[in-house]
């Protein structure tokens, strides 16, 4: 019985308080601008000094609308405020007066987040995905993002890749950007990749006319797309070779940079071979110039003195066109 009496007294007290509030003309002064951080815009967010009003807590905490995304804004007008209050206290809403601004622009409290931080996370993830393969690739960042506006909170990342984005000339790492553990946005970070080739490079400067020594060169992965000439195939193929021009540190050593001994030297006696169908004719000739494999050099027949040209095939062997 006593509990029922207490409950009735409490109900009558609440009704009396509401009647007092409803019976007197109350007013709320609306702000022109409000900055919020929670997921919903409440009545107390859009009024000036909410603590000064003699209102029930449920009135001030009544939700009006969802909070805009970071970097955007939302307009809350007077009818929206009254509608939010009327949802819980219809009598109060009928007598309440709203003064101040006609509407309030609501913005969400945000933090500026540099995309470069996300790019580093994406690159680290990409290197792990590629494993040892990344040594064979020259990877460059294609993205040019500047910053993101994120809600206030703890920011973390979850990079991932689609199967079709892996190990190609254009690779994309997708980064889930989380705020307080919840995904806020997904940022694509794009990379371009060029295949690298293991080639000989100079450790330090190499002077023209010097002979290449083992401790002056090393093998390294290089993007050979922009290299002028044909890279030398190996370190042993370069040892003792004479350089015909200066080579800078880190520069790829090409076959064009070294003096190559000719396969045939001027004055050598060679075999000139001409083939027509199944018939091959050979004769002796003297080379009139140096030549390497596949080079065309002038020749003179040892017996007749006739002059002609032939393509170097091998040591002391040249091929002559049939009409010659």
C-alpha cells in the first residue's frame, strides 16, 4: 500500500510540474551555428545555454535529426525543434516559444587527416603482399589525395586488395578508414609498377679508358626502360674490359660502354660462304675492316682481287649474299 501511495505521489508531482511548465509561457533561444560530435542532433545542441531552462531532461535531450557527415552541414529550423519536443511532450510544445535565429546550421566536429598517412599504410601492406617480388618492381605512388575530414575519435586502418588488383602494372590498395572501430570511409590508393631487371651497375665513378675490376661493379635491380643501350649480361663479361666513355656511380654498364674485341680484324684471312638453295660455295677472302657478329664488313677475294661485302657469322667466317 505504501509503495502505491509513493507511486501516486510521484505521478501527481510530475503532472504538476508539466502543468506548471505548460501553464507558463516559456521560450528557447536558438543558435545560428552548432558544432556537434555525437551521432544525433539534440534540442540542447541548438539552443543557447540549455542549462538555464527549467525543463525536464527528456525535453533537452530529445533527438531532432542525425548528425551530418564530417565536412558537411545540416540546417535545423524552429518547426523541427518543436516537432522533436512534441514527440515526448505535446502540451509543452503547444505553449513553447522559440526565439533567436530562425534556423541553426549544424556541423560535425571533425579532425583533418592527411592522406599521406593512409598512403604509407597502403604501401607497407603492398610490400607485405608482394613479399620478395617487390624487389623486382619499381613501385610509384599514383594517388594525389590531400586530406580527409573525419569525426573526432581514434583512427585506424584496414588495407586490403582485390584479386584483380594484385601484381600488375596498376595496383590498387583499398584502405578502410575506421573511427573508434567503425568504418567511416574507404580510400583507394593506387600504385604503378615497372618490372626491374638484374643488371651490372657501377659502384663508383669509372673513368674513360680504364679497365673494369671486380670491386668496381655489382649486380642490382634496375628499371631498364630508360637505359640507353643493351645492359651487359653479367659481371664476368665485364672484367678487364676497357671503358670507351665515363660511367657515373649507379649507372647501368651497357655493351656500348665497353670496347669489344672484334670477331674478325682487318687483314684476317676468312672464309666467305654463299648459299643458293642446296648449293653452298666457299672461297678465301681477306677482311678489310674489323667486325663483330652480324656486322657487315668489306672483303677482297684472295685470288681474283674482287671486292665485296659479307656479314660476320663467326670467327673467320662471313656470309655473302648469293647475288654477290
